[in-house]
């Protein structure tokens, strides 16, 4: 650049840059390429236009990427990588830097920028610790019963599939995620694979399945955990599958949403004519695959991918209707991150356009209603920050009680309805903008909080030192978004619209 500017007649070239992130993934199965894949192809100077009437897209010179590029994607003769900060470990650096020079380029350039935090500063001063030396070997947590339980469920479903469909059906849907069939066929008994037959097959083969499972479950598991997994494997998988396919009993008939989101009011107008055909189970027909549903509900293992995710849906305004929405984009995050990034009134930039989170949404028709039916009451101590949820009771709403952690009187509350959102959405009737029209709200999810009171002295404390003791537990951690200033959100249970309580006031 300096050399070019020093010339009497500097010569400049233009570079075309594009986004390469998971936000560009298409939400519809009929699309041949996602936007991210199209960008990869254009980066390799491949023209997808094969007819004279097709529009010619220019080649892309620079891809602005997230850590999507760390997973081993080879997109051609990539000659350089620029990292905007220092990766967390040497293994991450090698994966990211290794995208360059994969096609035998003579020179591959890697530039890493350091920010002002202590991590980046350390490796900026001592770069050898980042770019040289062996990486830490990955460790398999074979002693974790939660991981083993999901693999056990996958094994039982696999064996059932093999028993009922032993051969290859040339007429079957070749899509991998269609292998278990449709949710409705499985639930209602109209498919070869169905819920009633699955239970009968499990009961009839219980002894043989238990023997097989005992042969491959890792012995690193605690003996008690191992025995419990085998003894409870049939009730466990039936209960989880029933929950996923909507066979579990509902608490009430209200509409609602599913997620770790707190709200202060459930009021608003009914939806704009969304009178769905009773024969249509889902708002989005592509969501009717059983394997998709089991993965979505965390019944099966997803390995490196988070199992508790919340997407942000962006609709194609030209092709969508109030009865049949078509997705343009559907990026997703783990729920604990989505509660901050996709929270109501947050702005999300995708492909140069700003979208705003204004609704709770799911392509599964009953998700919002079912989640609202499972709502709970959220308590948080204004003094020590301790928080928990409990079974929803209308009479306890807005209750303020003594904190069970710090014992302070009248600090725990007021109790507010709390639920887990299945996803968020940009409103169909709102155009995205290319320049910010309002500042981003600063409403972030809380830190993970242990939802249990301090145990009594005689309940199993371990002495670590003279002044330190520990209590082993596997209780869940609670993450919530209570809105700006903790005022919560106003949520319409009819149409899914959600806004910060500050806007409503």
C-alpha cells in the first residue's frame, strides 16, 4: 500500500469481499446451495450461471469469516489468512492458519492481530507459544452418563430401524434426515416406523438389547450409573421421544414460546388471520422429519454441535405469506448465547442488512404453545443475585419472599413468568435496513447460576483445606435474560410478538 501511494500515478485494484458465516445458511431444503456455499464457489472463480439468461455474479476476492473456517473446509487456492485476534489455543491457530496453502501454493501468509486483553498481549509478545509445538490431545469423557445416555438412545433407534427396514428401498427419500420418516406417521401409527410398534419391539427384545448394550457401554462409567442406564433405557427413550413428538400431555391450551426468557405480560391482539389447515401439522413442512425433531429436542447426540439451540429466523418477504412462511436465513446459536445475541429488540446483521428480533417463533407449529404451557416462575435476589425457577402458580406471581441463599428478608422476587424460547424472528412485515436506525439495546443473559440453596453442614461437604471446603453436585445451572434494567419483556401469546417492558411503558 505504501509503495502504491508513493508512485506518481498509483495503480489501485478493487477487491470484492463477502461474508462467510453460518448466518448465510439457507433454511429451505429445496435450495441447491446456501448463500455461504455460493460464496465459496464464487471465491474459487466458478460461475454457477450456465444459461445465457442467467445473471453472472462476479468472483469474490476476500471472505470475511467466523470460526466456520476452522473445521477443515477446503475452498481452493487460499493464499492468505488474517486473524482479527489471537485464537484461544495452539490447536485453534493451526486449524485456522492451515486453511491457507492447501493447494501447494509457494507462499502462504498468516497474519494475526492482537487486541488489548491479557491473552492476546501474551501471545503477541511470545508468538512461539502459539505457532510452534504439539497440540494437547483431545480427551473423550467416557465416564459421563449424560453423553452415554444419548448414544444409548441412538443405538436403540438404530436397532429398531434395522429390524423394521432391513433392506434398501429405492423409492425412499434419499435425504439423510428422512431416514426415520415423518413425525406424524411415527406418532399416529401410519408409518412402518411408529411409536406403538417401537414400544412393543423394545419390550419384546429387552433382554437381548440389555445384553448388547452391556457389551459396549464404557466401563469408565461409575458402576451405579452404568447399571441405571441399562435398567432405565426403555422408559427413558420412550419418555424423551414422546416429549419430542408432542405426545406428552399439555398443561393448558394457551399459545406461547419455549426458551430461557422472562416476560412481564402476556397480552396483545390475535394473529393476522393465521387460520392453519388442521391437516397441516407444521407451519413449515420441511420441519416434519422425525430425525430433525429428535435432534432438535436433544434426544440424540449431536457431537460437536450444541444440542440446546435457538435460531433467528429471517423470512423471504417476496415468497412468504401469513400461512406459508419461507425462510431466507436461519442462523442459530447455543441458547445461552442466543439469549444475548437474539434477545428482543437486538439487531442482527446478515449479508449487509440489519434485522431486528421482534418475535418468538418456531417452524414447529405447537412449540410456542407447549413452551408457554411449561412456563415457570422466576425468582432472583436483589441483594445476592441468587436465582431459581419453580412450578408456575398464578397465585405466586409477583410474590416477594426471603432469599433462601443469603437469608435477607423480602429480597427474593418479585416472581415473574419465565420460559425457554424455541427461536426468535425478524417480523415478516418489517423491511430490513442497510444502516442502523436505532442503537442496540444492552440486555444480556445473566451468568450461569447454580439453582440450589447452600447445603447444610452435614450433607456431604468435602474439606479441601483449613479454610476451603467443596460440595459436589450435578444440579443444573440457570441462565436467563431479564431485559434492560431487569424489567422483563411483554409477550403476546397469540402471535408471538415480544418487546422489552421499557418500550411498553
